[in-house]
C-alpha cells in the first residue's frame, strides 16, 4: 500500500516537474517572441527616425532654397521697377524724337535761307575787308558756295561749315602773322614779306628790305612808306610774327579811325 502511494507521489512529482519544464519552455518561447517583436519594432523605429531625419533635412534644404528664391524674386521686383522707369523715360524720349523728326522739314526750311544769307554776308565782308590771305579766304568761300548744291551734305553740316568760316574770320582779328606774297610795287611785280597785325595794320616789305608799304583801307590801296621811319619796325615785326624775336612795342603805320559824320 505504501509502495503504491510512493509511486503515486513520484508519478505526481514527475508529472508536476514535466508540467513545470513545459511551462518554462513555453515561457522562453514566448519571451523570445516578445524580444523578436521588440527588435523588429526597434528596427522599424530606427527606419522611421531615419526617414524623419531625411524628411527634416529635405525640408530644411527646401526652406533655404525658398529663402534664396524669395530674395531673387525681391531683387527682380526692384529691377523690374527700375526697368519700368527707364522704359517710361525712353518712351518719352522717343515721343520727343518723333516730334523733332516731324519738325525737321520745317527746321530745314528755316535754316537753309539763313545759311544763304550768312554766306552772302561773309562774301561781302571778305570783299570789303583788309586784303590778307585772299587766296585762302576766296577758296574757302568758293568751297562753301559749291557745297550748297550738294545733296550728300546735310543742312546741319552746311551750317557747321558756315559757322567754322565765321570763327576763322574772327580769329584773324586777334592774331599777328606774316607770309610771303607777290605785290605790284612801283609798277613792278615784287616778292614781299607781308606783316599783318590783326585787322589793325597790314604792311609789306620787299625781300631786300629797301621798300616798305601799308594798306590804306580808306583808299583801298597800298601806300609806300618812308623806308627810314618804318623799315626796322616792320622787319622787327616780321621776326616777332615768325617767333624769331621777343615781343615788344613797335611803331607801325596804323590808320586812326575817323569819327562818323
């Protein structure tokens, strides 16, 4: 009877131990499953964090690009505003030019008669002026007259040439110069040195310095001078005009102006 109880207890113990070992094995298996699930979640969390970091980096890059583009847009707005002002000014200039072009014909009609009058006045002035550099001055007048009929020269250029001629004539009155010329002296053609002091005095002296003369504007003729009185003064003036002597006061034959009657 006791043996049977012992066996029963032993069998019960063995069964309890088997059940315990079975429970432990099942618990280990469950723990492994839990750990595996945890590892998978950790991997998923890491992958999600990497994705989040990547998205955050992309977002930061896009934000920086947005700021840069925004600055460019603002700069373009300022630039476009400036261009609009320039275009408005250019349109204004174009409008003025169109108006000027429309008036070109009228302006040319007004300038052309003025040029002709100025040229006629210049021709008359040279003809009545003291006769110096006459070849040069007559050639300039002839050129101006011939240019009036040329179609390849604009009205503006013709007007500029007339003004240039007036300027040259004006400069003559402020300069002293000398040049060689051929004049009739005592009924003979003689090579002379001509001395001009502005439009105040015009004199000549033969190459041998023996004969001297001056232009009498009232009589419009050459008048012979006393060689002893003016010979050295005219010779000195010629040297000064050639820059061969220093400037000094000269006693020259200058016709005093008469009072108007």
